């Protein structure tokens, strides 16, 4: 009985935590650091981006932040998502190796 009660309480506590997979464009390990650092933000528990798959897995509390805001944070760091594009001037300020719109390093570095 004790165990069952514990499980239902913990499920309730986690009901606002959402895991989303978002397509984010980038090239390399520097992009990864930039994207993940941009998501060191209130309400976001975990953010992990793969240079190989271009997929960002983000775990967040939907009471504190929206998925749209997450897209905006990524775009503000210079990276396009499938929903929000980075401003050209922000993109252009990225280091050469990170200019994913101009060249793609898919599969070269994970
Ligand atoms: Cu990069």
C-alpha cells in the first residue's frame, strides 16, 4: 500500500514536466554548447542537442516556460528551429564553423 501511494504522489508532482524534441540547426560542438547554454533558463530542467541528428531534447516545466519561448531562446542564440528563425545579424555573428545555413557538417562531429 505504502508503495502505491508513493508512486501516485510522485506522478502528480511530475505532471507539469514535459519532454519535447525540437529540430534545431547547427554544426558542431560549439553550436551544442551555445544552444544548451542558451537554455540554461528558468523552468528548463535539461537540454541536450545532437549535432548529428539536429535534435534538441528539452525537459521543462510547462508552468514556468512555454515551448514557444524555448524556440525563441534558441533563435536568439543564433540557431534556427523548425518554428523560429534566428535573425540574420545574429546568425552572421557566429564563428565560421557554426554557419550551418552556408555549410553543413552533418555526421562529421557529434
Ligand atoms: Cu558550431
